[in-house]
C-alpha cells in the first residue's frame, strides 16, 4: 500500500497547572482582603490541555484493501485495514491513505459496516445486490475520487433515511479500462429501498448521461464468470 499522503494526529502534551501558594503558610492569603497578583501563578496557556469533543458514527465501518497478487488467494488479497467509530477517525483515515485514482490497476478499497466482509458470499451480502457506477479511464482523474468520497459521506452520514439498514458498504475498483464504484445492499428483493438508495446516490454524485448507474443482484454475479452480472434496474 502506498505511503501516507498526509500525516494526521496531534501529539499529546502533558498538562500542568501551577498550584496556588498554600493558605496555611502564607499570611497574605488569610482573611477577606485582595490577593496580591504576585502570589498567584496562573496556568500557562501553552500547557493547558484542549479537550475536543468526538462525534460517534451511528455505525462502525471497516476499511478494506485488495491487492491483486496472483500468488495468493482472493481472500488472502482482501485485507481489513482498520475500523472507524467517529467522524474524526473517518477523516484521519481518508486524509492518510492514497487516493483511489492513484491505486495500481487491479486494486480496490472497500468500506463496509463492521463485521461484514466485502464479498458476495458473506451472509449479510449473499441475498443482496449493488448499485454500480462505471467510469471510463478518461473520467478517473475528473470524477473517481470525488464520487468515492461522496459515497463514503453518504454511508457514514446515514443519508438513506429509513433505508440505511439495507446498505452494507461500498467498493471502488480501479481497472485497466473501466473503474467501478459499487454500493452494496443487503436484500435485492426490497425494491423501494433499492430505488431510494439509487436516487440518493445519483443526486449526491450529480450523475449525468456520461456515467451509468445500474443495479445488479449478487446471485446473478455468482452464477456467471466475470465481475458484473445482469442489470435489473437503471437510473
């Protein structure tokens, strides 16, 4: 995997606060009179810890990386990188990894709910399908990274109203001629959920006639050779 683009994360500083002089030992601190400024040491702002709130996601998500090493099995090539539980975790990952458009041909990123593997055979996926966006090589530089990031934001932002539980994850696949982004759903028979998710993706990505958006069932893919199956719906 390529070396990191941006180093993320702040160092932890030890916090120190200078204590006030002990009242029992200093006569100037007895009674109700004003305290002399020279007797009070205020904390150094540079040493005061900054507490930044963290924003938990509704679901935990795992980033996977696939490298097409022909000496290994498909499952050995598919490896989890790490899981994110907060918005801050998500941006740390996104800013740290290589852009999808810079991956070697044959490599994938997958981003799935924790516990779901990015494979058709997974119990959470086997009855489902995917919305598939195809981008030719000319569109890679212009659209691939923006489309992929927008899909990720839809996932962590739970942008599908009541149909969010149907969405398992997404995959971006860099290939020699045509790159693909797939949004994976849990059940290919839930027509209302499928259409709603597809329409949200089409709107958020601003997909026009230059890009295709079609829905395929995983069962169809498993019955045939190759990586794409029969398109059931088009938007």
